[in-house]
C-alpha cells in the first residue's frame, strides 16, 4: 500500500512538474506576445504620426491651392474686363475710322 501511495505521489509530483513547465512556457509565450504587441503598437504609432504629417501637409497644399484659385479667378475677371474694354475701344475706333472715310 505504501508503494502504491508512493507511486501515486510520484505520478502527481511528475504531473505537477509538467504543469509547472507548461506554466513557465505559457508565461514566456505571454511575455513574447506582449513584446510583439508592443512592437506592433509602436509601429502603428509611428505610421499614424507619418500619416498625420502627410495629412497636415496635404491640408496646407489644399489651402494654398484654394488661395491661388481665388487669386487666379480675380485675375481672370480683371483680364476679361480689360479685354472687354479693349474690344469697346476697338469698336469705337473702327466707328470713328468709318466716319472719317465716309
């Protein structure tokens, strides 16, 4: 009976040892997983900062292009007015020339 109990105790000790090893392996795997997660989070943060920088840059470009568009629109209006003014003057000059040569 003593040998049977000793055998059961030995089996249980072996099982406990196996479970302790598994627990240690799980702890190591968890630490590794946390390291990988931290690395991924850091890569994500870096990429996010890069994207935010690009977005800020693009927003500035868009703002500058809008300002340029407004300026170009105003310049085009002025040029159209100048062309119309010159067209009127040309018509007036043609009319004067026609009066002279009548």
